[in-house]
C-alpha cells in the first residue's frame, strides 16, 4: 500500500481530496453503531461565543449596494463595521 498524503499541511489547511481518497473512505452507515453514536454526539453546537447578528432588510441606493458588493466576500461584515464606527462617532459628537 502506497503511503497516503496527509489531509492537512503544517498550517492546518486541508488539501483537495482526490478520487482515490473518496474510494478509500468508509460510509457512515458502515461504521459500528457505537462509533456512529459517538460521532453523532459531536454534532451538537456549543454555546454562542459572541452576540448573534440580527437579520434585517435595508434599502440602499443601487450605487451603494454595488459598491459594497464589489468589495468581495465579507462585504456585509465590513458594512456592519462601518455603521458601528459611525454610531460611535455620532454618539461621541452628541456627548459634547
């Protein structure tokens, strides 16, 4: 049997899986019942670490929406950060 390449590199990045990797995989249903039970118990999500964000609907000018989306993945987080920064500045200005 040839030595398999590790699934992750030194940085913890997962490499792309190959057809050979898939062929060697064991289906979940073929695992012993005790192992299935253990794996299913691991699926539970832990407590929320940070405050959850609230989904809202907002109307933006088309150019603003295009500009935000053009910044790529994470544009909603960056918009959230920009609004939070604006709120901090406006509160500080109002406190004077």
